[in-house]
């Protein structure tokens, strides 16, 4: 992001696992009655992620029913170990290996506030919310502005179903999202040059597009802390920094919000941040991307390949606005 660009791909090809192997491994372990730390250690999975998932009060909700519209992302699912150990979550450090530091994230109790220009301001307890809205499984491509990508099997619900609970007024033009702020828990927030808390924004039209998704689970279980537990956004047609983690507040507002990265460097990180291989980042090309765990770089696609569902929202915008 702003600070540094990864110089080279660090994870070797022998760590990749295709989807079938991943699914078979899970099925096998379940059938054999394995669980807990022993298996996590045997699989060399990071930290105690698997044990944490089993102790989660909502473990029974995962995996959910697959939404057939998003059952296949056209590329193999990224191996969970690779995904779990290569993350951007600046609250826990401005590098990729934050998974151990992220274990200090306390996810209970967890409230989400919906406020601003709405009929129903509300504070929702996460454990109530996750049982209130029907969960579904979706596989999404994820393209970071740093030109790497993954494919992730999420569980969660469309953002629009959360928004409907609050009944926004017609004067609400944008949603502003906010992450927790607690520098005792998240030592990265002691880095005072960042504009904490992490914030992001979407237009109401973007936020209610069917693709905008709130993930509460990944890889068939409650979402791991490093992915932004207990709930994070994923807007797969946009660069990954729009997909804010560990959300505590959604505010419905009239003015366009200024996001974390925009505030740091508006010349490099814009509001829309839609993926476009033809509009380079000021410091590097966006033409191709490194698939994490894959061998070769592949060409990137406009809107990360989701144009059919989202392109209509940007027909009036100049490329330098829509794609930066
Ligand atoms: N959300 C918060 N709260 N803090 C962050 O540092 N990083 C963003 C986004 N959401 C970030 C965040 C960036 S830059 C990316 S690319 C994605 O999360 C990374 O998501 P992943 O770690 O699940 O791949």
C-alpha cells in the first residue's frame, strides 16, 4: 500500500492446494473425528485458528448453503494456509504476517451500530445479527491494489440485507464504515501517523448491489481474526482496501466519506477504487496480478471480472475517478 510494495512473491508453489484436495482434507478430518489444536498443528495451520473456530458460539452455522450464482470464481480457491498468513490488517502491523498479532483481537461482545440518516438507528449484537440474517456461501475473487490476488470461500450475507434493517432515508447518499479503535488490543493503532480508526465508504447504489457482501465466515467456519472477525466487507470488483475489516459502525450520510487510505494519500487511493488493468497506480502497473500460490502472473480484468453486475454504476465517471 502506501508504505511499501512487496518486492517478490514469497510463498512457494509447493504450498498450493487445489479446491478438491482442500475439500477432501476437510471431509476426511471431520469423518475421522479429529479436531482442535492437534490437527491444526499437524496441518501446520497458523496459530490456533482451527480450535478458535470450533469454540465459536456460532460454529453450527458454518458452512452455509452455497449461493449457486457465486459457487465458482473461475479459478481454484486459494489454500487456506496461504490466505491466513498473508494479510493486510494495519491495526496489527504494517506488514503481511500479522496473523499471530491478530490473535489479540477480542471479538466478544461485539456490537455493530447503524446510525445517521435512517428510520431505525440500532445497535446490534453480532451473535444476534448472525442468526437474524440467513447466511450463504459465496466464492469471490479478491484483487489487492498491490497487484496480488486470491480466491476466497466466504460465508455471510449481502450487505443490502443489513442495510434494510436500518431503513435508510432518501437523503442518505453514502454508507461510511468504521473499524474498532483500541490501541491496547491492536498495537498497530499506536502508530499515530495513521488516521485511525480505519474507515471506508460506498455509495448507496454500490452498497445495495448484490455483490457487496458481509463475510462472517471463511473456509466453511467462523471467520478467522486476521480476515477481520467477526464481520468484514468484501466488494470484489474493487481493490481490496475497500473491504474494511472488523466493522463496528455503518453510518448513512449525505456527504461522501473520506476513507483511511484517501486521507493518507488521495493521489494514490481514491474513493471508487474499481479494478482496471488500464489505469496504473502512480507507482506501478495494474495490468497483471500475482495469484497467491500460483506460478504465473495473469492479466487483470476490469472490475475484477464482475463488470456485468457493476459497470452500469460508473458510466458517468471519468476513468481517473472510477479506477483510482
Ligand atoms: N480493514 C482494516 N480495518 N484494516 C486494514 O488494514 N486492509 C485492507 C482491507 N481491509 C485493512 C482492512 C486491505 S489493504 C486489503 S488488501 C484487505 O483488507 C486484505 O484482506 P485480507 O487480509 O483478507 O486479504
